[in-house]
């Protein structure tokens, strides 16, 4: 039997963070369908773990950690599946400046491994520190730094010099 207090707290937390978690998962996965699956699995894990949590004051960060780890776990399992993902037209975001640049960068990120992609999303999209990213991924700060450097180098090579302004912005944030 579930705790009614936890049910109410979980519902409030879900209402406040679901959209943010979906977008984080989209950045990691590259498509909305897979992102929805990752978020659904992450919230299920949170719901089941909730009654056992000693402290519930950091649920948003904890949920983001579950989303990232679920994504990485799914990518590991995908290597052994027979089905292969195919390219599909990118989903068009609504409005905003430099939409084409973002789509090109997100498409370029598809060549990165799950861990590198997770590091770049957490570091540069969520603007987490190296230490916060390491905590979210359950790895060392050195791993975050090396995965960041390798991921950015891969993107630089893949995208070429026409994105030099983007790299200067990333370097200022790092």
C-alpha cells in the first residue's frame, strides 16, 4: 500500500518538473518518442523509490539523475538489440533564434556516445558544474572533464569552422 503523503508530493513534483525532464531527455535522445519512454521509466523509478527516501528536498536533481542514468542504461541495452534506429526528419522546434544551428548541433550530437552526450547536455544545457555533473552521472570529475573535452572535440571536427562562434561560447562556459 502506498503512502498518501508521498502520492501527493509525487504528483506535485511531477506537475512541476515533467516538461523540464522531457526536454532534458529529448536533448539526450534526439527524438521525442524515445525521450518520453525515458522520462516515463525515470518517474516510475522515482515513484517506487520515493517512500524509502530519507530526504526529499532535492527531488528535481534526483529525478534528473534518474533520467540521465535511464538514458545511459537504455543506450547500453540498445547495442544488443536487433532493431536499428534509422534517420528521420528532425522535429521542428517552435520559434527561437538560430533554430537551424541548434538542429545541426543536435544532429551532430547523435554520433556521440551516451555518456559524452549526457555530459554535454548536463554541462552546457543545464549549466551544471563539473562536480554537479559528476554527481549526477556517478563518476569522477576527471571523467566529466575528459568526456566533455572529447565530446566537444568530436563536435568541432564534425561541424567544422563555420560554427566557431558556438565554440567560443562553449569555451567561456567551461
